[in-house]
C-alpha cells in the first residue's frame, strides 16, 4: 500500500473535529532481529477518521 507523506497537522490536533485511529489486522506481532523490539508483520493497516461528535453507545 502506498500513500503520500503526511503533514504534521494531519496526524493529530488538526482542528477539524476528527480523531484518527490506526487499525491493523490480519498480521502478527513478532520480535525484530537483532534488538528484539516488537514489529507488526503482514496483514492490512488502515486509517479510520471519526468525527468527535459521535457517541459510542
């Protein structure tokens, strides 16, 4: 999946009343060689933008 670089205002605090969630699914979390830090391998990753005025009930 390719995309354009994000501006700093697109990531957080963009002032337009939305919250962005980074959702990854279908992959696995594995240790990275050689330092052992965790990484996400495979699957799909999507950004979900949600208006802050919605309710989760």
